[in-house]
């Protein structure tokens, strides 16, 4: 198996502070899990969050953007479900693109830091 030459480098953890609030790895991971799991409660479980915490983060993200990022159907006999809206998908895509660009920009400094820490 080929080893990634950057495996020993640190990774950035990105938080974006907007005038309306903050978007960070927890909210983005939750939105990705909702997209994958099709449910806020299942996404909460998958990310180690309580159902209430997951709902609170979805609500906070909806308010932050001023539009729905998740569209939820009520539960019940046939179950509910949740899907990301276009705004939710765009938020995830923008965050991940910014994260990749920041990681690429930071790699030379992370490499230098890793060399100094090994020395």
C-alpha cells in the first residue's frame, strides 16, 4: 500500500466566523451525515450527538443562513426523514472547498513545523 507523503503533517480545523454566526466542522459533519443518513436523529447518532443537539445545530444553521439548510418531514408511523436543501448542499460544498484551499496553502508551513518537531 502506498503511503501518503503528507500523513505526518497536521491537519487544519477550519471555523468560519460570519457576521450572523459560526460555521465549523461540527455543523458541516452533521449536514453531511443528514445527507447520507436521510434523518436528523440518525445523523446525530452517527456523529455522536444527541437528537436535541443535532436539531439545535440544524436550527442554528438555518437561522445563520436565513434559509432552510435541511428540510425535515415529521416522523410517525411511516417515519420522517430529512434532506439537505440546495442551500445546505452549497454550504457544505463551499466549506469543504475553503477547507481544501486552506490546507493546501498551509502545507509548506505544516511541513516545516513537522520537521522542527521531529528534530
